[in-house]
C-alpha cells in the first residue's frame, strides 16, 4: 500500500536568458493506493498528474509531504534507499517507441533487469531466459516470435506490451501507467487495458492510471478510485463509478463531457459542456478553475474552496457550489 | 489477452541467437560493390603492413647505378636517391604508418567516447571537470606540441606516435559524443533502465553506447585517415626526426632532397607514397558507407 | 440525410476518386498503399477517414492534392475535383496554384509543422507571399480575426514562436493557416491525436462551426472512432489501402456491416454501459509487406472468415442507403 500525504513538488526557477518562474507542479496532494487497487488520476496535460506518477516511481524528489510505502515513511530514508524501495513501483511510459532501446533486441532489453535479479537471488543461468519467456507470455506475446526482434519491427501495441513485460521482471507491487495507451492505435488500446486489468486481478498488482481519458480509466478499474486533478490540486475524488455517475465539480463535469459521444449508440448528457478556454497557470487566491468555470460566482474568485465531503465521506470535492449535473452520455435503447 | 500474437512461430533456438556480427557485416558489405572495393583496399594495405617487413631484408639493398631510376620490371615504382626500390620502401614503410594511425584512432575513440559518455550522462561537477579538460585538449595545438615532444621523445615506436596523436585529438569526439549522450539520456529507455534499478555502467555502456555505435565506428575509420595525414605531414615537414623508413619520410626526401617538384626524375619517388595514401583514403571512404548499416539494427533489417 | 443539404454552388468542391492506386517503393519491394480506391467525397460534408496505422488514409489525402512524395508513386486512376478537372494531370505551377486555391491541410497535432525559428506572423506572411497575395496586411488582419474567433489571442499568437504555444494552441494555429487562404477543402490529419480530451473537443467544436459557416468540404483523418462519431457526416473505413465500408455516420455506427468496422466500434472503451461489451480487435494493424494479394485483406483478423475470402477479392456492395461495403459475408446475406 502506498499512502501519500500533502505531497508538494516545486520545479526550481531557471535563470539565464530563458528565465522561467518556479512552478509548483503539485500543491499538497494526498491519496492512497491500496494493495491490488486501481487508482486513476484524471486531468489535462500540464495539471501535475505526471509529476505525481514520477515521484512515486522514484524519478523525481518531492519538497514536502510524506509517502508511506507499506507503512514505512520514505521521506525519512536517504535518497538511494528510497529509490531502491520504489523499484517495486514501475512506470509505464506514454511513448512505447522511446521506451525501448532501438539498438537492443527484446531479449536483451528483458535480460538486463533479469540478470541483476538473478544475481541478487542466486539463480542459475537458464533462469533468465525462462523468466523472459514467462513475462512475455504473461503480456500475451509469443516469446518465440518476439525475443530476437528489435523494437522497430513491432507495432505500437506490441511494444507497449513489451514495456509492461519489462516492468514485470522486477515483480512490481504497483504499475504507474502514464497515458500508457494514448500513442497506440485505438483499435489496440483495449487490448492493453485488458492486459493491465488481468495483471491486477490475477497477480494483485496495483494500478495507478494517469490519463485524460476517463472512459479508459473506468475500464481499468470501475471498482477503484478516481482523483480529478487541476493545476496540481485534487478538485474531486470518489470511487470511479460514483464519480462518473454523479460528478459535482464543474471541472470533473467538463472532463466527462469531453468523452466523445458515439452518435447513434449514445445520447449526449443533457448538461454536457466543453470549456473553450485554454489551460493557463495563473496565481489566484480563489478557486483556480474559476476563470474557466461557467458557474463561477464572486465567491469563487476570492476564496479558495477546501476539499470537503459530498453526501458520503469518500466522495470529496473542492467547489463552493457543488451541483450534480448529467454530463455523461447515456446508451440508447437496444445499443447498450 | 492473446490479442497480438503473431501467427508464425519459429524455433526457439533461432530467435535468441542472432546472426553473428561477422555474418551481418559480410551481408552488409557484399550488398554493394563499392563497399567490397573499399574493404579490399583496406585489407590489402593491412596485409602489407603486417607481412611487408618480412618480405625484405632489414637493410634494403641499394644500387648506385639506378639512382632515381624510372619504373621498370626490376623496380616497378622506380628507385630513390640511393637506388633502393620504391616498392620495397612503400611495403616496409606501411607498418609504421598504419600502426601509428590505428593507435591514434583507437586512443582518440577510446578517450573521446568514454569521456563524452560519462560527462553527458552524469552532468553536474563530473561534466564540468571533464569538459574543462576537453576544452584544454581542444586548445592544445597538436602540431607544435608534437614538434616540442619530438625533441625529447623518440618517435621510432609507432605506438608513441599514435599515443601523442590520439591524446591531442579526442577533444572533438568527446564533445560530439557528449551531446549525443545528452539527448539519449532523456529518452524513455534510459529512464526505464534507471527505474529498473540498473547500475550506471550498464546504462552508459549497454543502453546508450550501442546507439552511438555507428557514429563511433565511422569516427574510428575517419580518425585512421586523419592519423595518417597527421603523421605523414609531420615527417614530410621534417619536424620529427626520421628513425625509420616510412611514407612520410619518403615524401620529405623526394621533395627536399630529390627536388621532385622541380625535376621529373624523382617523381616516382614522390608519387608512390602519395598514391598509396590516396588509395587508402579512398578505401576508407568507400567502406565508411557500410558502417551505418552494420551497427544500426534499424537499417540492417529494414 | 446530411445536416446542411444546401443547393450546390459554384464554390462547392466535391472530390471524385476513381480507381486510384498508389504504391511505395521499399527495400523489400513495391507495395500498394492504396488499391483501386473509388470514392466520392461530397461538398459541404465532413467526411471522416478512419483506419489503423498503415491503412492508407493519409496517403489517400495526400493523393487528393497530388502530393505523393517519392518513394511513393501514383500508378493509376483519376481524382476529379469539381471545377478543376483531374488533379493528377496537373504538374508544376498550375498544381501549386490549385493546391493553394482549394486545399487547406492541417498536420498531426504532434508534429511540429511550424518553423521553430520564425514568429507565427512572419510565417503567415511567407505563406501569403508564396500564394501571390499582395495585401499582406489584410491577410494578417484576417488571420487575427480568425484566431480570435477560435479562442486565441490573435496579437499574442502572431508574435509568438512555436515553442511558446501549447499543443492545443498550435493545432488552432494550424487551422488558421489552413483557412486564411480561403481553402474550399479542409484536410485534417489526426487533428487531435496528441491532445487531451478537453482540448480535443474544443478543436473539434471549432472545426465543426467553421466548416458549417464557410460551407467547406472537410476531411478528417483519424484512428479514433470517437472523433469521427463526434463530427463527421459520412465515414470512410479504410483497411490496408482499401475502402472497406463507407456511409453516413449514423447508419454506419448503428449498423456496421463490415467485421472490421464492427470491431473498431466495439474496441472503444465507453464511459457508460456494460464494461464487457468492449472487445479488443484481434491481430496487428496491416503491414503493407504481408497483406495478401488475393482475396480479402482483412481475413486474418476476421471472425466471419470463410473459404471464399481466401481466394476472391470482395466487391463493393451497396449499403447504408448511399454507401457501400466490401465483404463476402455481406454479399451472401
């Protein structure tokens, strides 16, 4: 189990000619990833969800807050030990084309982590290849076909499966999938989602699914939990089904509205709305979403709404005027 | 689950064992006649360097009756100022020239690559220190340094010559390798390797290095020709004392004592090393084109 | 059936593709990227081209502008553009003028089609000059108006460099470039692939309204059925260089005939309904080198494969009223 409390990450200012202001990418985020659970972070590009995933998989440090990994406070550990602990949290990157070394065969890519694993556990030589075949079969690829291939000989879907297989070589507790399907042909996306689902169900690997595609997040764990993130803050959180059924924050509603409607098969939700404005980081004392919110009042510009429960304890939101709206498309009769 | 299995299964032994590097190299080279020609030229000179000195006595015979003789059956490339066969001089002189150039190239590539890789991967203070050293090396004028060194150092051994040429020549390569490493280290696969807990030497030498393999291989070849030019140039200018017979010495003697630029009689003496250098360069250039394909799997098997 | 069934005017630019075959020369031989494509693209409609990578949808769009680059080659066929004749017969300057007058092309959102070293405004003036427009000031004014119309700060954008714009903004700038020269035909190649959902919807919304307002012929190339379902009037489903199904969006979505179309629709994770209804499409996207030369190209991934699929090429059968489908399974029934 991973528990994060009040995580804060600021990227330092860059001086010189291209001077940039310091950017606070994550502004005090708390969440829990239970063992074998499914958690989704939803938000636009630039909202900070990727940074959280990178902190969890050990690629970024954090400025303040705590991360408890199976009860152990990682913040207290020296960086090296912390990274060692976080090895069991594996990041699946967005771009399967960049994630595999073009100059090495699939076998070489898998054997590298496995041979360290073999050394650590004093396994014999044949173990590496056996295990490489095992993980490939686990992700639905035929080892005889792919082991000797180079990445450029495989399709995007196959590559992403190999990236997942490589992550499995360290027997992870958590897979962090950062937009893991957005660069793959739509026709193959579902296959990857099904694979992640299976890994969770059969091997108890928890999933942190970072995406802007709520439908995909739902597919991976409708029994899981969803956190909607806007400009580095959680604006709404609930169980996945609950959040899709009755979102109360206008930003969650906008994200849900943006899911394409299959005309003929679905009817758009009657309150559907898409904000046209661009995502821009502005400092404000009020609600950060207010400049784009069509329901914003004076209060929203002045006062920052706290994250408080809505009806049930585990559905929380940060909006002064939470209102359930019907924004999700509904299936038409006969075409469910 | 088994959504993307490819239909045709092959035998398991064949999949892991890639065709050996030599067989790949042969396929790439034999694909074009120009590469074959390049390889043939390189092999020809390499053989000359290895076997050459054994074909002739240690002290080449002189012939006072055939000074600056034109090419003939007995002297296919003519003779020099003492009536020694130019062919014999070329053949016996090849070893020093080629060995020194090879050494120079190996030193250049070894230092340039490892310093560039380490500097580009670690950044920070490591990078600063290594790049300062590189800049220092880049600003050393290699030629004058050699001239100075030659007063205290005996360049009779090709390895000494190669070492000095290499030690002054790796700066540019180190900078180039560093900049390639800088872009590669940001790639997903390097990050993934870090996330998998692989140690830095694995990442640098197993993940990053193979991706600049073609570039380094080409640099090695180009450095060889560069090394030949540099040392031949040194001997030609006469700034390095001649201890042994080699192509550069021949050029020097042909021009400065034979007067090959004024009178035609020493021309064969001048032209034979010159043509050899040009021929070898041609061979390297023709062969160069095979390097990219040999080391780049994407080009190798389309 | 169409949303805006207006009487055609002289400005309407329909495209009639006849028997188009395009091939690519590769190390492994010459392959057909498009084979015998015959298709009518209607004016004042948004036509969505959908297919996986390697289906030939981008090649088809490039062929419409006669812009296939080597190693590609147009082997045969004709592309008749209303009011301009066969585009494939044109070369050089007349072709360039025709492209400038008729076509606006918006590249993939992920690709950086802008020059990183020049301000957007300067690039726009270059574009105007290359099209022989004398009133560059007017062009800038129009571009600014257009930019503001689609939710951009006109002055800011025109004085920006590419890296100062976000993905969604770049895509909108691409739209401005395509539209400011008064193109009649707007081609969008994967307009939203690298964008997040909110930005995607905003871009689609903008395209839709401009299309309607200016009476354009719009072509959207995508691999996302969701994008097509949101905005297209008609859908062309492509597989391995063939049009396998074509028809009005509504009918095609509710009653897909070709097993491939059915698979594509089923493969979309949906926000509502039963999770188990979604099924991955089996197999890999088509590889030009390995697609069969005889018989149905989709048969390896088809659930309804019969022996006739291996030997006989399916022929177009009328479907969806004024559309078509190419499948033996449909012929039989």
